[in-house]
C-alpha cells in the first residue's frame, strides 16, 4: 500500500532486475549502432 502511495506521489525509483538491466543495455547498444550507421550515411550523402 505504501509503495502505491509513493508511486502516485511521483516516487518511481526502484531497483532494476538483472534481466531489465541486460535488456536495456542491449537496446542501448542497438540504438547506438543505428545512430552510427545513420551518421555515416548522412555524411556520405553530404559529400555526394
């Protein structure tokens, strides 16, 4: 009950599980790769 009250009050901090951390790390790595690819493509198009 207290946890629900804290969340309603805006306190959303909590400990993440190992699975969540692993998943978020993988997603961040994939997003960085996409950004790198798009940056390279953009630079190549600007030179053309």
